């Protein structure tokens, strides 16, 4: 079997993931004052136009030679440390296809796509971000409980549209979309209360990607229908089936009960990068004879299509480019400080900072998804890199 994996890239990706996680553990997270435990993480590199998996890394890991000739009991026990803990790191897990992480703002790809596709907004629609979103002030004056939400990063950003909201990762804008989808689905029949969830599934989030590796784990996207399914399957573990404006608000910016794998996120952004064409991620490229003759070529597999108008796609793309390349972008400072990529090679991207359980003193999950060059010539590859670190702090760093 001949693989798409590039050995040099594979080594570089694994080394970069380890270096990043070790650095996370030495850095106190801004805003929370917590030092990340960063127990596990993963990264995936794909060709957006074919689905070819060029590298995939998981941490913690081990040397494959440990298994050669049989593994000792002591060595196996050493590998299983942390495997039975929900917050631990298990070397036996392939976190690229089995790690479930709250996506945070990287999920805004799905929300923006749904809002534009369903006509809830246009590229020119705006919201005035005052820094604080109140459900009482937006449609629900009788709201009780948690009715006020604050921006995590772009506080008091002023008037934003979908492009600048993606660039700044403006939570207020996406709070508005979550609440509007809930409200309009009640008052206007053409709008679907599950529009964000349905779009996420079309992109590949909350579904198996079909990658040609064993034991892929499926994430799930929080929603009214999903909560009912979970409750029916395990009533004790999932006692609540309610779906309120605030829960719709949470799912719109990648919080709540949504969890996805890095390979799902790589597929979703690859789908966007390829103008809505979804490919199955594939590690294997060809089947060869012992002499090296190709007897079966494993071609790209298209598994879905997400429709974008040229105007909608461009508006979102400019937002992702801005996140990396403009001063208001959430990844701009990091790229400006350490990136060695030439300016002619345009990268787009999205940071994600996902609250896990702040009451127990855990830092948020950290995400970054990048893709480029966005100006690739026809027939040339465009790469997607998705990275997630559990309790790694802020995606912007």
C-alpha cells in the first residue's frame, strides 16, 4: 500500500505538535490566569482539492518499535496511563480521529454558512457589537437565568458584518445569529431551527468522515434533535431535552454540547476551501505489486456538496484571510511574530477557544485551522491544517 503521507511533513508535524504542547504547559493563559495542562492534542494536514491526508499527528504517542517482537506487561501498562481519565492523555488513542474537542469559534464556519445559505443574512448585513449581548434586549424580555453574554475577544467591536465578524471572531455577531435562527424558526416557517446543525453535518461535522483508518470516532453537534436522541439512548446521562434561545446561541459559536474530531474539522474547512466540494479524507493512494507496479489507484472520493453563492463564499473567505493577515485578525499577532511564510503565499484561517469546564479550573481547548494558498493556480494543491490541543489555552497563541 502506497500512502499519501509525506515522511518529512509527518516528522515536522509531529515535532511541531509536541513542541507546542510542551510550550503551552509553561505559559499562563491570559484572562483565566490558568496554566494549561494540555494533556493531549492532534493535527491533520490535507489537500483540500482531493482529500489526500498528507500528515497526521497525535499526542501523546510512542515508538512503534515498542511493539516489535511483543510488548512487555510493564511497557503496556506505561502506555495505558491516562487512558481511563476523561482529562488525560492516552498514547493508545489516535486523537486526530478519536479525540473529541469542543470546537469554539472554529465552528463559526458552519454558522456563517447556514445563515448566508438560508437567507438569514447577506454579506452586507451588520450587527452593532456593544460588547454585551442581552437576551432581554433582543426579543426575549421575559428571559430568566443566564440572559447576558459577553464577547470573549472582540469586545465592543462596533458595527460588523460576516466578514469582519470572522476576522475578529466577534461573538456578539454569532450570538445574534443563534438567537435569530431560534426565533425565526418559530415565527417564519421557511427557517429551520436545525439549520446550523444540518449545515454542520453537510460540512462533515458531527459525522464520520469515512477516513480509511480503523476506529474513527464520530463527534456530535448540539441541537434540539440531538438532545432528544441522546436522552432516548441514555436518559440518566442526558436528562435534559430542552432547547431555548440561549442554547441556540451557544451552539452558534461552537459551545454547548458540541464536540468534534480534528479530522472532521479538517474535512469541513477543506470543503469550504474547495468551494463546497466535500472529499473523503484518504491516507492510502495506491495498491502496488511487490515489484512496485500500480494495480489499483485510489482516486479522490467526493462525498457531498455544500452550496455557496460566489458572493457568500468570497465574503467568508475574506474573513478567514483577515484573521491571519490584518491587524484586527485573531491570528495576526502570532503570524506576524513567528511565521516564515512569504506574503505572496496567502493563508486564511480561524482561531478557536472553547470553554470546557471553567468551574473546575480547566483552561479552554485551543484550535487553529489554516488553509492556503488561497490564490493557488488551477490544478495546484491547497492545503488545510487543523490543530486542536485539549485545555491548551487560547487559539490565538
